[in-house]
C-alpha cells in the first residue's frame, strides 16, 4: 500500500488522545499539543474517568475550537478509546498522543517527516534510539524488547519499539483495516495489520519521559500477557 506524498501544506494532522483518570496532567499536555503548529484538531476521548478528567476536558474545549470531545459511558480500554477517536477525526494524518507527560509533542516534526517525503504510510517512534529517556524499570524494557521481537517474527519487520505510543498513520491506512483490540493489545494488532497490507513503515528516535506507577502508570503484567496473545492471534488469524 503506497500512498502518494503529502507536502507539509497538504497534511491536516489530527491528534487522538485517549484519557483515563488523567486530571493531573491533562491541562499541561493539551497546552503542549496545541502550542505546536501542526495539529488542525485534537480529539480527546475520555474512557469513563472517575476523577475530574471530564470536567477539565469540557473546560479546555470551551477555550479552543480545535478540541473535540468523545465520551465513553463505560470503561473499555485504551484501544477502544482510540477506535472512537479514529472514527471522529477529519484530518488526513492521525497521530496518537497519550494524556500523560511521557511523550513530547516537540517530536511531531520527526514523526511527520517520512510522510511528507512520501516514503512512509505509517511512522513509529523509537524510545531506544539514543534520545533523552528517563531511566526506569529493567523488566519493563526486557518485556518490551521481547514483545517487539516476537511481533517482528510474525510481521517480518525489524521494528525497535513496537509498543511505543507515538505512531502516526495516513488516514487511508487506518480506514483500510478493522481494529478489534480494546485495551493495550492495540499496539501489536495495529502493527500486524498495517504490515499485512504492505504499508511502508518508518521509525524515528523520540524522547521518552516515563513515569512510575506512583505517578500514574497503568500498563502491567496482565497487559503484557494480552499483548503476547494478540501477537500470536493476529500472526495466524487474518481478521
């Protein structure tokens, strides 16, 4: 699937931000996203938060017309929030942005550059590419690299960081696949499905400011086991 190049002027970037109990960081990350010149819209999807996230979202949307809101009445997971966000966007390039402060919107030009050059249909960030990164959990890094290796074995890709949040897609590419995973299985599923389409995938080094569980990190062993199963599932089943 080789899509034609999009110049910087032709790109209409939609940022999709899943949010679940991110009241503490939401104002800061939204301000940083909207300070960038690239996004034409920011779609925030609340996955039935139980803190003040929804109130903050409404407050922010009232002050900037680029913000669009989607609300889940039942908690479904990050993948489900992304499904809702992708369905709501109007841009021709879609970028995933977490609602915490782990990823830096100043990296947007890196993620968009291969698309602008006409060489990529999807671009993945790489947290292990030599840019500044907070030193955190050893076993998380082992698990991440193990899942990336297993994913690469089934997709025949040589990705460095399959589980990374920062992924940018041509909208036509997302429209060509059906996404089913509702939680953190989104990452291996979308990787398998865009690879199966023959999409041109690039990766670029990004900064990463990881957080601890005390600071609000949510992914855990259950999600790693699900990712393992999802890699196997979509390695053999074409749905």
